[in-house]
C-alpha cells in the first residue's frame, strides 16, 4: 500500500514540476530582410527585429530559436503550426487566417519605388501611369498593397519577378528594368553594403506605409502569449535601449528624444 502511495506521490510531483517548469522553446521562423532580420558575420541571427524579440523574450523568460528560410516556407510552417512565431510580417487578410497579429508592431515599413539615379525617372504618385510607362522588378513573394497587386496582373504591366531581393537590386543596377519595388530600409542597407547607395534614388511618395509585426501561429496558447508580448514590447519601447537599437539599425528613422 505504501509503495502505491509513494508511486502516486512521485507522479504528482513530476506533473507539478512539468506544469510549473520553464516555457518550451519557441520556434521563430523568418526570412532574411536586412536590417530587420539577417545574419551576422558568424552566421547567427541579427537585426532590428531580432534584437527586439530577444529583449522581449528575456523579459518574459521565453526561450526562442530563430530559423531562417524562404518566405513561402515561413508561411507554410506557420500555417502548419511548426513555427510558433514568424517575423517580420505585414498585415493581409489571408495571412490573418493562420497568423495571430499582436497589437504592438515593431516598425512602419515603407514600400517604395527605386530607380537608377542616372535614369532621371520621376514619380508623381500615380502608380498606374508609372507602371504603364516603366518596367518593374519584383522579388518573389513581395507584397505591397491592394492597388499594386491589381495593377501588376494587368495585361499591359511589365513586371519581372526574380528569386531574391538581392538579385532584384543587382538587375536594377545593370538596367534590366526601369525600377524596383522594395522597402526603403532594405534598399538603403544593401546598397550601402555594396557601396552603390549613391547610384540609386528612392522615389516619393512611398507606395505604402504599413506596420510590420512579429506574429504568432494560431495555437491555443498563442493568445495569452500575444497579450504578454504586447505588454512587454510596449514597456520596452519606452526604454533608452529601444532608442539605441533604433538609432543603430534604422538611423534614417531614429526615435526622437
């Protein structure tokens, strides 16, 4: 009888320890999109969004693992629940079907038209007129807004889709098309790294200015995690460390004092 009692007691203690133990490791899936998400010189995850998530995760005592992969796989892994979180994501209705968007965004992402500076091409805000006159380069899975999505599928549109953002930029530099669509932070980061920032011009106005998020897969525990995340991120945004990160990674849009 005592043996049965002590066996049951040990089982209850083990169950209690598991329930009260550390959170399971959260798998975060991401494409590489500098300076938000990228690899450092040693091949480790780095970037603005990565640093923000690490600070929030530390405050919440979450253990995270960041895996880089193409966007199509990020989407499929998140839909299947094999990723607990994904970054960085713009809000679209079809994404919201399998991604839980928190309240707090990490930045406002600008999608812009970029041309070679020597082309002297201008943009007055009429996207259809621009696209009827100019050829556009776009990397696979790039989403901008509903207007662009509609125009790019028009019979007259000249849109060349390539595999990666880096290839899209290289093709622009060698005059394979007139303009590319890119987010302004990525084009500044990559062209500066190539020493070619002065060779391109970012046209105004932007095509879209959209909040970018770190999102959660639709799982039973995700709603509670998203609430915790929102509180922790809102608190972190008030700190000097957040301003320092913004100045480090996004100098063109640094937070004012």
